[in-house]
C-alpha cells in the first residue's frame, strides 16, 4: 500500500485543539475529497500539486517519524488534505506498538476502521463542497 504524503515535519508544539502543547510530528497526507475555497492547505489538496506528493510505503513514513522524533515516543498527527481517504492503519499499528500516540484531523466525510486505533480523532466539519 503506497501512501501519498505532502510533507512530514516536526517535532513541533501542537498549537491548537485538544492536544495543544503536545510535541508532535505531523504527517500531512496528499489529497482531499473536498474543495473548500477557504482551504489554507491547497498544496495538500489539489491534484495540480500531486507531483510534489511523495509516494511512500508505511515503512518509509514510519522511518521518517522515528528519525524526526529521535526514537522518543510522542504524538503523531495525521492531517491533510483528508488523511481518511488513505489507509494509515499499518502506520498506526506500527507506532502504537512502541508507545507513539496518534491523532487524525479530518472533516469527517469518511470513516475508517483504523479510527478505532487512534488516541485522538479531531473532527472539523466543513460544508459539503465535493470535487
Ligand atoms: S476539507 Fe479541509 S483540507 Fe479538504 S479542502 Fe476543505 S478545508 Fe481543505
């Protein structure tokens, strides 16, 4: 399973929401099923930026998270775009097995079985503007 990844960065301090103040590595997924005119992350949404999204295996994403975190378990936030359009289950299982915590930020259009393995699900509903 190949994931489309717009960027991976951190650790940095989460600046908003329920996890504010938490050291966090962000995994920003490429692609979204909505097209909101107010979106501030179009580089991770619109297919015109698809060439900049890295095709990565879960193993490769996990290796990058471990590298950035220095192998110290912290929170990994899956954002986008809409990360729910991809299968992050294997990455979550891998990280949770060694103490990492996972959050996912989504507008809620799609539910995935792996939501049940998250520590935190952040739902930010948007009006329905499908592509
Ligand atoms: S749902 Fe979120 S990420 Fe997707 S286009 Fe709308 S604001 Fe952007």
